[in-house]
């Protein structure tokens, strides 16, 4: 972390922006990453509407990724296994393991996405599995 002037120790989610979304819109807000003072971790707040999911489809990362499901029920596929992750679930995507997530319910899902270490700037984060 940094001790630069103006560094924000508290980073609020723009709830008004999320509330203003159309029901079919997906939105991700970066809360912490290499551009905002972190090297060890990146955190995003993500809302996925019914029918939405991983924009990349089945993919991998070179870092570990963890989701904490705050609302709704997310479906995840990790290394070929499909499971439901209701609110209160922690989902672990090990680095270099194919995975994806989607929302096949009638209600939105909201989750925190945490990557460690923080992805390198300028490198592709999601690597599609073909």
C-alpha cells in the first residue's frame, strides 16, 4: 500500500450508480488495484443481472481470484465442476484453472471479486479457454 497524499483508506461503492442501472446491465466498480495504490491485491464490486455472467466465458487468470457473494445466487464452473453459490458464499478460483460464473436466476447477483496478487498493468487479465 502507499502513503501518498490523497490515498483513500475508505473506498465507497457508488451505490447510486448501481441503483440507476437498467435491469439487464452488468457493472463492475474497481475499488482497489495497482492504479489506486495496491500491489498485493485488487478488489471489485460487481453486479450481474439475470442471464448475465463472465463476459469472457470460460477463462483462466495468472493470479488467484476469490468471489464473496453478497446477494443472489451465482452459478460457477471451476475445473469442470458446476455449483451454486448463494449469498454468503466464498468462491475460490485457483490461478490457471478454467472457470466461469453466471446468473441463471430471476434476481441480480452482487459480489466482491478479489485478485491476489493484483494483476499486472497492461497484461490481459482473463485468458479465454478455447
